[in-house]
């Protein structure tokens, strides 16, 4: 029986409470400390937490008995009973906490999008590399069972060449769902463009590599102060493949959350939508695989399991941060494309 990884969790909002409950049920983890600036959360009262991707609220009180409870995340990082620092605070705070944890030599799980800008994300990636300390970004869609399954079918060659791929991530309005409404301030969250759409950008990058250029269309300030709340982008690979992604948190709160894809390949089409996951073969066969593993209903569970398994076995988790930095660079190119109403060439940009 392996010794559980001692976890310190900074930020007990929607994602922090989600991670907390996953660690609690995991044999390779023991949460030893939590930190939050909100006194109610430090008492375990998370009744104000709202789900922001339509997966249900995490408002059941948290039992923090026996844990060290800090107001300042830096105190948690200094706690000798903490082996792994899990950062679930608003995006604009990721950079400082991640750098502090890495400087202390502690492995990090930092929620997506790793940092508010590609420059800050690069600094985190460089700090992790220089310190030789594992640092994983919470790019949970990489671990979402249907996405991971589809990626493997393409990467293995079984699906054949990708001819077109379309992705959607549409959330109901998240105004009022975050601590001090930080989602609604572009300078803090990056708007739906960074916070939400990044998942699909990262997946596109995983599937096909860096695009040569992007052409994006977007609308600012539908819900947030002036963030891009709805985006549609074409990723050009210079070979005729048609790749698009749409991201939004603009529809009203009554709208169901949607994440979906349709990847049309030479041998098969991979479809994931609210009616399930299907593989439609060119020879007429239809498969309905269930790639979800028992006890791991979401990508968050798979992601954390991978991290704990890696750390327990003395391995670094498989999450090259360079890839995440590149995905944020693509998002920034999309913002530039929306602003200038021009196609933005990525191959000429410095990485
Ligand atoms: N992977 C996913 O699917 C997913 C989904 C939602 C959110 N997220 C990410 O998770 C992170 C947190 O988002 P959220 O939805 O949980 O936000 P939230 O507003 O629900 O929670 C943020 C928490 O951080 C606390 N906090 C604020 N400043 C702090 C500080 N200086 N020190 C300690 N605690 C502080 C707040 O009190 C709050 O409890 C963001 O990076 C977000 O993009 C990821």
C-alpha cells in the first residue's frame, strides 16, 4: 500500500470543492490543508459556490476537521505536511501561487488555463523546468473519456486522416457564479475566449498540432465587462482540413451546457453530443463505445488519478506545459484576429 500524497488545496470555489471531493475518495490522496480568503469557506460553508459549467452545485458543507486551514495560500505552501499544491483560485492569481509553490520545490496542479497570459504561462513552465518539479495544468478535457478516446483513434491511425473537425463548448451565462464575480472581468478571467474555449483550442492542438493561422469572429461584452463572450474560429493547417471551434457563455442561464464534437475522418466519423458518443464507420457500422471507467465519471477524476499515480510512482505527469503555453498563444492570436478582423499567422510568431 503506497503512502498517500498529502494535498494542500488553495481556493474552495467550484473547482476547489470538486477536486477536494475527488481527493477524499481517492486512496492515493490525503488532503492535509486548505486555504481560502473567504471566512465562510474556511468554516466549510460552501453554500455560496455555484457550478459554472452546468455540472451541478458543490454546496454540501465540507468537513475540514483535522485539516490545517489557512487564509493565505503562501502559508499553505510553506506547510511541511503538504506535498502537492493544488491551485484552484481565480486565473489572475495562478501565476504567483504556482511560482511560489515551485520555488518551494512542491509539485503543482494548477487549474486551467494555467495563467492569464501566454507570457505568464511561459514563466510557470520555465520555473517548473528549472526547478525540476512536476507541474500539471488542469486541462481536464484531455482526460474526458470521449475526447481521450477520439484522440487515440486519430493518433493510432485507425480513424484515418482528419477531413474536418468541429467543436462546441456553450455554457449558460455565468454572471454571478464566481467569487466576487471575477469571471465577468476580462482582465481577471480572459472572458469565455480564454476560460472556456481554451479547452477546445488545446484539443485541436493535440489532435492536429499548431495551426498555421487562425481566423476568428467574436462578440465582446454580452455578459462580461468587455471580454469576448462568444467566439467562432477557423484553424487553418494549409492542407484543406476544415477545423472550427465555437465557445460561448453568452446564452441565458436556462440554456443547457453543451460540449460536443464531430470529427470526420477518412474511415469513420466521431461524434459526441448530448445524445451520446458514436463512431459512424464508412462501411455503415455504428458503434456506441462507453469509454468511461468505473469510479471515474469525469475527466477531472481521470486527471487527478493520473497525477496521483504519477507522483506515487516517482514519475512526472504527462502534461507538457509547452503545449499549454502554445494553446494560450493560439487563444491570443484569436483575440488579435477578432480585434483586427484579419487572419493571424501563427507560424511567424515567436513561441
Ligand atoms: N477544469 C474545469 O473544467 C474548470 C471548471 C471551472 C473552473 N475552472 C478553473 O478553476 C479555477 C477556479 O475557478 P472556480 O470556478 O472554482 O472559481 P470560484 O470563484 O468558484 O472559486 C474561487 C475560490 O478562490 C478563492 N480565492 C480568491 N482569492 C484567493 C486567494 N488570494 N487565496 C485563496 N483563495 C482565494 C475564493 O474565495 C473562491 O473560494 C479557475 O482557474 C477556473 O478557470 C476549471
